[in-house]
């Protein structure tokens, strides 16, 4: 526990152990407003220690509950913010399912997403997160067009 990692962490407790190694317990106790012993429990292998769920485990549960309740956009928004912090971009594994019955209607559907994206870009008070989310919504609409074209021509997207 709390040794220098030899590989990137695959488990959440390994991540906390690596954080202790790189940042120190005092940085984590200050950030999470918890005592050292709690931080140590989060970084312990649960198969040998019976330790408690750490904040990442709880965040994963929160995301799963959102997904189960149909809040996929909310869940992806939260994960997208985290991906952005570490210089990554969130990309869905599956192509979106078109929500219109023809390619023409899919293309018309793009207009509101494009207008919203442009409006956000032109708004001097818009945040980086708002700009990114509007861009992602517009890209999703474009992908729906592509999938619809593939469906109409019996192609695999």
C-alpha cells in the first residue's frame, strides 16, 4: 500500500494508493476533509482489508444510477468534465441511434443544434463547459445523420 505504482492503477483503491504516493496523505486529508486513517482505508485492497468504498466507487454508483434512470446525458456530462481535466475527450462506444425516420428529417434536426452551438460560441458569458457540451450535442446530431444514411443503404456504421 502507498508504494510507487509499477503500472497504472486498474482498481479505485490502487488509484488512491498511488495518490498517497505522489501527493502525500496530508494533501488528500486536506482535499477530502477526512483523517489519515480514512484515506488509508480508501487505498487498501478490499479483498484483504474489508475496507470501505472510496469516493470513486461512490461516483461510479452515482453514474450507474443516472444511467439506470435514463440520465445518460447527465452521466456523460460528469465524466466528460473529468476527461477534460486530464486532457482527454469522452467518446461514446456506440454510434447514436437516429431519432428521425428519414435522412432529410435528420438533417433538418441538425439546425437547432447548430444554432444552439453558434449562440453559445457567440455569447461572451458562456463557459468552456457550455461550449464543449453544445459542440458535443451538434456532433451527435451529425453522427445520427451518418447512421441514418448507413441504415438506408444497408451499410454498417
